C-alpha cells in the first residue's frame, strides 16, 4: 500500500510539472498524450483504494 501512495504522489507531481510546462498556445500532441497517460494511471491507482 505504501508503494501505491508513493506512486500516486509521483504521478500528481508529474502532472503538475507537465501542466506548468504547457505553452499558452499550440500545445504539442505528445504533451497532451503524456498528460492523458499520467491521469489515467493516477485514476486507476486511486480506484484501487
């Protein structure tokens, strides 16, 4: 359970960092895809509770 909580925190930090790096215009598709992947993994982990 501790490992899952650590991973959740890591994902939250990665998502926050990625969002901070988004440009005001013309977000690259790769960045959007990465954000979606991180959010999906985070959702899966949170549902396991």
